[in-house]
């Protein structure tokens, strides 16, 4: 069966949509993991890393963007 140009566009669109969903899922997982790990640290451990508890969400978001 011959693939038409429209079929090809649909396939590319679906591939891009799934790739985008995968990236968002991976970033969401990275955010949750970083948030969990940083939240588990003591205030002293955070301070040793130059962080405060207020910064945890921001740092987790930065980590997720690089995932």
C-alpha cells in the first residue's frame, strides 16, 4: 500500500506529539525526583550545598529543565 503525502504528515505529527509528551513526562519525573531527594536532606546538608529549604522547588525545576 502506497503512503500518501497526507499519511506522511499525519505520521510526522503523531511522532512529534508523542516525542513532546515523552519529554514532558521525563521532565516531570526529574522534577519529582529532585524535589523528593532535596526535601529529604537536613537543613545542614542543604546549607552545605549553598541551598535553603525555600530554594528546593526552584532547584528542582532547574534540574527538570536539563533532563
